[in-house]
C-alpha cells in the first residue's frame, strides 16, 4: 500500500523539525553573539558615547557620526588600504595558492615534504608571525636590511617605517601567511576531478597546459569562488597582523578600517564613533560580496 500525501507531509514535517532541533544550538549562538551584536553596533552608532556608562545616557546624535565619518580623510585612507588588501589577496594568494596546489597534486615522492613546508606559515599564530617578521624587517639589525646592505651598501630602507614601503611590506607578510590556506582549498577541489578525464585528454593529444585551462580551471570554479569570498571577507575585516607589526603607522599609512576602529574605541574612548566605523564595515562587506556574487552569477549564466 502506497504512502498517502498526508503521511508524506507528516514525514516531511517530522524530518524538518528534527533538523531544526539539531540546528537550534548553533542558531542560538549565532543570533546571540553575531546578529544581536550587529544590531547593537548600529544602535550605539547613534550616540556620542565614550563607552563608559549606558549608551542611552549619552547624547543622541542620530546620523551625526556617519556624517563626521564621511568627512574623515583618515577613514577613507583606511578604506583604500583595505581594498588594496582585497585586490592583492585575490590576485597573489589565489594565484600562488593555485601554483602550490598543482605542485603538491603531483605524484612525486617529495610532495609529502613540500606539503608540510608550504603549510607551515598557516600553522604559526598571527602574534608569532607578526613579531618574527617585524624583527626580520627591523632596520640595521633585521635580515632584510642585512641582505639589502650586501646588495647595495649605500642604500638604507625602513621597511616598516617608510610611508611608501610599509603597506607593501605588510602585504607581503599577509600573503606569505595565508597563501597555504588557498593551496589546501584548491588541492581539495582538485581531488574531486576524475583522473579518467585527464587520461582521455592525454590520449586526445592535450598537453598539461591545455588540460589546466580547459579542464582543471573550469572544474575549480566553485572552489575559486568560495576562496575569493573568504579572501574578500577576511581582507575587509583584517586587523591582527597589521596591529602587531605597525599599529597602523607610520602616520596611518598602513591603517585598515579595523585598526582605525580600534584606536577610536579604546585609545580615544569614542565608542559611538567606533561603532559607526564597525557599521560601515558591515555595510561595505555586504555590498562588496553582493556585487561579487552578482558578477560571478552573471558570468556563469553567460557561459551556459
């Protein structure tokens, strides 16, 4: 005897309720610490609040903090640095991650050692990474300054103290640390490509370069999109390594939105203004991700 529509509906509701019960703890934590926090941040941004005492007792300024932020040149400089980090992260980290993934995807015996070596930067804590690289980039006593003196004895360069060089120095360290993350993601995506396709392509006369462009890259489009989203979100909210190495200096030339917000909140006791910066970070991240998803969806539809 077949299952009636009523029985199917009861079974569907029963399964859905079971899934909801399993998701409920995670949803409760997410809404309590993330969603509620975002709404409270928008609420605090409407007050000229120092962070001491209830925000409701501070002067209400409405959109005044947002108007002040739009005229803040230091904030726009930090936004520019964040978007520079986004571009460099996508171009450099994903490109080198792809190269490393292709290397460790080969069947050579040394691959297992290379996989460990390539992955080691990601295993280090950001605090340790920032401290080590700050020492290596320090003037006169650092490794890079010593190499520069060997190559050009008359040249002195302050890697973290020069306004023209500091951002490129920290970008290099960030890419060094996080490229292995995308190497692992892309390597995992490559394991899902059937080996029979490469064998058939080899029989048809396709070389390695043609196989990469015609098979590997298109089949990794989903992994590349996920990696790009992670890179964009991570770059827009990046804080720790910049703070450890430069504190956003010199003169704000390595400032990011997160370090800009942190200084206003905990160094200047302008918690309402810092909440405005955090609110703008949420809006900017949402807009950038929405544009990226729309662009990638449009391209996929164009190729279909």
